[in-house]
C-alpha cells in the first residue's frame, strides 16, 4: 500500500505504507521488483523521494532498504515518529 503526500521542505513524495513478501517467497527478487516498480512510479510522478517506516526490531528489512540506498532519518536527521491517540485528541478538543 502506498500513497502520495507532500512535504513543504522537499515537495511531493511517495509514502510506502506497507510492503510484505511472505517468507516462503523471499530471496527470489520479488521484494526488489516491487521496490523497483514503486521507484519507477515515484520518478514518473515527479516525487522527490520515497518515505516509509521500518520497525526497529526488523533488522532484515532495515538491511534490505539500506542495500538499496535508503537513509535512516532517525539517525541522520533526528526525526522521531509520534502519535496522538484518540483519547488525547478528545482531550484537546474539549
């Protein structure tokens, strides 16, 4: 799953929400082909980059993306993921 979004500093980008290859099909180039197709779409649609989140514990995926040139923004630029849950959203609107 993916969608297009916009960042005021870097412009249009493709955001990869979810990407999964079942374990029995890994190692056959399927993941690489999917990422290639997403990259082609991002370039064709004039995106400045492709963004996504990987769980800290998911070392194989982190290495998969790093081998393809991905930068870890949490280390390189200090970005952190935050959320405000529904309970706290409700508190703010009261």
